[in-house]
C-alpha cells in the first residue's frame, strides 16, 4: 500500500485530520454498463473537505490502486509539487 501525506502550515506529526483513500471502484452506469474507475473514500466524486483559513490541517493519502494517482486540491494554494495538477504534480505511487 502506498501512502503519501502532506501538512498544511507545518502540522505536527500526529493523527491526520483527514484521510483520503484512493481505491479501485466499479460504477454501475446502468444495469448493462459498468465503468471501472477509482473512488475517493468510496465516493464519486470524492468527498468535500472543509478547512478554515489559517488553521493547520494534516491529510493522509492512501493510494490502494496499482497506478500512480494525483489529487488536485481545489480552493487551496499549494506548491506545484503537491498541488496535483497533472502537468506539475507529483504522482502518489500505487501498490
């Protein structure tokens, strides 16, 4: 299992405030059509994380897929290497 994490505003190494699990998922689009994809905490689209400005939050990311994945954090200003934009972000290695 590949695990990645980053801390916002220098969070101490403690239990994460939020855990994000990326895992294979089969979506039933209709009774005759299934789509193999990934889900985030078992949800498509992924969950909404509410964070307050200037409060420290820690996020643990678990990539349970066999592929490298990226996560883009909408609404946060982050350095390019952890922002998750496909062109710039550092992939989270899979199993």
